[in-house]
C-alpha cells in the first residue's frame, strides 16, 4: 500500500545533476560529462541537462582500481 510522504527528509535521492555528481566524485563537471560521453558513467539526457542515477555513481566508484591511461599516452620500451 502506498503512503503519502509528508516529510521531505524521508525522500531518498534517486538522481543528481552533473554539478552534484562532480562534487560527490571530487571531479569537475567537465570530467563528469567526459565520463558520460565515453560511456563510463550512466546518465539520462533530459534534453537540456543530464541526470545521473546515484546507483550509477556508486557502481562507477566501486569499479576497477586499475590505473586508467589516456589514449594519447605512449609507453616506449627501450628494447
């Protein structure tokens, strides 16, 4: 049975803006948008902005701790 929520403090946040996600992840908004564009962070485009599910942030942060390399960084072997 559904009940009416009368106290706003009872509401669990399901999704956040890019700016809030950036703060949560200690990143810039640009970095969050890049993660979305690269398909590394799930988000929904509302037409004017992205909203990011809190679960997507949790999943991203729980991912691999392996260091990520830029595609333009090259490791040159001396062999």
